[in-house]
């Protein structure tokens, strides 16, 4: 399944926790890894990145997960977003090598209480392939404090495998296990590129024990003109949502949208 990021698309929501004591916009965005092929086709990162930064600022993302980004891309995006920082390690070595599932956040709005990374595999404490996966996959998590309210929450961001059916199902179960290990009872968000849509058995695995709910189902306001799978086409339509934001029960979702802003436009 192809990624959803040749044109600018993001899934976002506003979430109010603890009777709306803490309200913020949370998003997930596959930024598409840096490669020469995209440059040759006119879709290079240097062309996409400035528009992406403006999109984030215009739509006021307060905290958001990214998928596929290399360290160079993440640093460039951070430098284009004054007042933002990010957490996350490279999947290849747990440091800087390879794709990241990083989480960006506004430093004036959030404190990082703790953070870390683990791999979607039978051995989550070290880099390696999991189950029937085709690629090494990593999940980044953060324990955040919302400064205005003092409320705390957990946020997990990941990029599930595009091939491994078993790997996707087991990754969902691993996430739930990790959350229970925290034993905090804090509101929790899970976002990312799951590489399956809302009709897939792998999607159902995320929801199977009631730990998570789909923010799409909870939102009273939905702004969706297409899904998040586009096969690298800006003019296509798909009902498939392969990028998701899941929340634990008790989180109030006030709006949900799929943004299809594109950098393919005439200069003003």
C-alpha cells in the first residue's frame, strides 16, 4: 500500500480532556522520506517542506506525530517551526539512523515529563524486524503535561508495516500492553500511518478490547472530502482512511478532518 504524502494530507482533531480542562489540536502526518526519486519527479522534500510548515502553522497543530522522516528532514521542519520541538529516535539504531515516528509539540503549551521509543517486534527493546514485517518499525511515546491546565497525557505515534499482516495485529496488541505497563490511567492518544483502512482486520485489532476508540467515530463534526490513501495522486479519491488517531475512553473529540492542502499550486 502506497503512502499518503505526495500531496499534503493530514488527519487532525481537537481533543478536550477532563471536561475540556485541556484543549488542543492533535494531528498525524506522513511527511514522506527523503529520496532522489521524488526530487527527479518534482516532488522533492525541499519543495514540500516549506508548504508543510505553513500548513502546520495555519491549521494550528499543537502536537502532532510524523512518519517516515529522516533526522535531516525533522531538523529542517523544526527549524521552520519556531516554538516547536520534537522527540523520537531512528528505527535503524535507536539514535539517528533511518526513518522516525517522531512527535512534534509546541514548547509553550507542553512539557515533556518523559519519553522513549520501542520497536514493533517480539523484542521491543532493540532494533529488529517483528513477526512477518518487511521493515523495521518503531513507536515513539511521550508523557506530556499541558501547561495551562496542568493535565497530563500519553501520546504514542507509529508507522505500522505495509506487508506484515501478523506484524500489524501484534503491534496493536503490543501498544496496549505498553500502555498497561505505565499503569497511570492517563488519557492516551495513538496516531500514525497504520497502512490499513477502517475495514481491515488489522484495524479491528486496535479496537478489539476497548482500550482505544477511533476519533473519527467520536467526532460530532467531520470534514472529510477524501480518505488518506491517494496512491501518490492529488486528483484521486479514496474512501480508505489508513492514517488514524485513536483515543482512550473519556477523551472528548470535538472535530475531525482530513486536510488535502497541496503544494502543487501556482505562485501568488
